[in-house]
C-alpha cells in the first residue's frame, strides 16, 4: 500500500478509535427498535442500507478446497433426525422397521452408512432426545414465566399446523409441479435486466428486506430426496436456472433475548408468505416457480446461494451474515426459469472480521463453533469453520423454552446483528474499507466492553446455568408484566 493511502486509512481507523471513546451511548442505541431496515436509503436516514457496489468481487468468498459435491439430504441434521425419529416411533412412510436394540448396523440405508461414519452423531441424537424429555417435563416449572413467549412462538408456527400449509407443497416431478398454474399466454419480457428489477421490486413489495439473484449451481441442490417425488437421486431439473433469494430479520427485540424469549418462527412464517406470493406472481407472468422455505421445505441449500446472490458472507457461526442485518438474516428462495440477471457476490470484510472476533464461539453453550483463527474444515469441497450440528441440536433441546424454539445465541451476539444508527452505519462502511484492521479492532473492543455477554453456560437452565438472555426482554414478552403469576 502506498504511504498516502496508508495515512488515509490510518486516519480513518484512528478516527474510529477516537469515536469509540465518545460514542458508547449511540452504540448502545443500536439496539433500538425505532430504526428502519430496508433496501436503499430512506430520506430520514434511519435505514440499514449498505452500499455493495464497492465490494463486488468476481468470485464468491467461500473457499473452494476440492471438487464441489452435492449435499445429500442425510447430511442435513433435521432431515436425518426426522428419518431416524420416524423409525424409532415405527412410523416410517415406506413401512421400514427398526428397533433401537438393532443399533447402527440394523438401520436402513442411507442412515446406516451415515451413522457408521459418524457414530457420535447417533449418540448425540439420543442425548438430545433425553434432554428434550427432561425439558418437556420441566416445562411445568417454566410455563407461567414464558407464557407470552410461548403464545407468541405458537402464533408464528401455526401456519405449519393448518390443513393447507402455504406455500402449497409441490406434488409430482418438478417438470410438472413447478409449472402448475403458469400463465400459458405470457407477455414478452423486455430483457433479463427488466426481469431482475421487476422481481426484486415485487419481492420487496411482499415484505422482503433484501433480495438478490443467483444462478443455481448443481452443488447447491440437495441430492437423495426431491419434494413432490420422494427419496430419489436426481439430476438438477433444467428449468431450475435462477434462485431469487429473499432475506428478512427476526423481530429485533425478541431476537436479542434469545434463547428463551426468541423464536425462529416469526421470520419463518413471514418468509413463507413472501416466497409463496412470489411463486404465485412468477407463475402468473408465465414462468415456472418453486418456493424453498423454512423450516424444512427446501430442495436448495440457502447460505451459499445467498453468498452467490451478493447478500453477504458466511460467518464463523455457519450462517449467512449480511451487512444490513448481520446474523439476523433468515432466508428463502424461489427457483425459476424466468430470464434474470445474476448478482455478484460481495466481500465486505465480514469473513476477515470473523477471524478475530470469535464472540459466537465464546458464547455458544454447546461449544459447537470453532475457535480456529481461519477456516480449516473441508466439507463437500469447500473450506469453512466447523460447526458441530449435533451438539448444537442438543442445546436447542436443553434451553428452557426448548420444545419449539431452538437457541440462536450465536446470531444474537454477533456484532453485525445490530440495529442501525449513525455509528453502526459508520462502522460498517469504515471497517469494510480499512485494510489496516484498526477499525475492526476498535469495534471489537467496543463490542466486548459495552455489551454484556452472560457467558456460554448461563443461557442454559439450572443447574448448568440461569436461563440468561443476551439482551433485556421486552415488556411485551414478560408474562409477569401482564399476568399474575
Ligand atoms: S444455535 Fe446455540 S448451540 Fe447452536 S451453534 Fe449457535 S450458539 Fe451454539
Ligand atoms: S460473532 Fe463474530 S465470529 Fe461470530 S459470526 Fe459474528 S462476527 Fe463472526
């Protein structure tokens, strides 16, 4: 770097350091719910817009370390656990039988091979079940205290219990299902550029905070099961050309009070509606469409597609971190053959920041997040920080409001997961441009000194911890504020 540039960057960094001393109040105000997260600047300046243009890069920021491979459904913890659970309770859809006494040896494929290669995951499944049983029995003890949080979560997950979940699940092969309801007389689209602009506008009008477009590479398509068809190995359908990626945050106040007052389902339910409506819209204008939505209705892997679509980078905690929403980024997608232009990925220094930060690893109650300085773990041809999904799942089952809501501490504590104000806007913009590393150092010091981190075990119920939350619960989730308990 030449001297002039260095002085400029050093000035910027020392400016950040000076600001650090006087801005604690504003920094804390980043937790305020009164700021707006949106796509583009708002006239009143309280938005969470991040200008990606200076950070566009030619190659995605995940590290290719071998031959990219498709993920089989059995590598997804929820699908794997669901499969094992169905066998355990003797409700396998294909009538397969298995008894726990038969062990890994007696399991049908592909579970048998998976657990033979990952025996600790098999053990962890039963450990999680034990925790879950214990916590369900403990629920009596907590149900009054978390009465409101429970009602709030159940309201959000109710869409799963209805007679017709939305969006409607595909039936039949994609070549049929994705074309059901497609307008047979579409108008000619002016260009792919028009298509991209239009679809992003529409996605925002339906409630998406961020949208981006990625080409669907075959390594981002699950193998071994296909919605609408069943368990089958399949070639990626030719009409799965683009993924329109949609991102939204959780409600911020409850998000900060994970694990016990938060839920995944507030964001999940909204994503399902946004994605479902986008699917209908795309079909209405004449193209195939299929929603890929939480909690498990995916044929595509979300985080790498989010990276390809320029939404953000993969964090140490294994999730997509975006400059606007940080770890408070939940994803869905609509795959389509509509003519679109793919977005470029970004490198806004998030991955670099993760190398120093490690806050999520410090706070994780299961010790699932790697402390390695740089990613070392190679999975399906890509290098990333290792996450022990099975231990993580056990903590989901261990927290006081475990039965439906999970943990999400690593999302809430992430320094990128902050509501906007001038200092957060400054930090995002300055750190992404500061090659000296001084800004990130200052920001990290501020994070560690100005925010209270209870410590990994404290989030767990007694005797291991004290049901602590990262932030202070909002009064609307405090049962004791509204009910006599
Ligand atoms: S969700 Fe909780 S247990 Fe799982 S990795 Fe994050 S902090 Fe750890
Ligand atoms: S908490 Fe720190 S290390 Fe973890 S994902 Fe966020 S920035 Fe990266």
